[in-house]
């Protein structure tokens, strides 16, 4: 397994963990956004640009949800 594959595996695994823990607080939503951004980087580096674009969109959605959650807190 090369370094890029390990990076992608780590980014997506952490993204799943953060998604599962989002109800515990806004920090997990922010973590989910960060992991989405890392997954986007992975997609572009791997050459799978559609994956990179979708993950970039998810980063924006997660940041929006995070801002909404901290504004309501």
C-alpha cells in the first residue's frame, strides 16, 4: 500500500468517525468538514477529480452546518 492510498484511507476513515459523532457537539461537525477537505485533496491527487469535487462540495455543506450549529448554541 503506497502513501497516497494510506492518506486516503485515513481521511475517509476519520470522516466516517466524525460523521458518526456529529450529534455530540459542533467540534465533530468541524472535524467532518476537515476530513471532507482531506478526502477532496486525496481525490484530486489520485486523479479522480469527480470525487475531489464532490468532497469539496461536502466540505462546504459541513462548514455551513457547523456555522449553523455554533450560532444556535
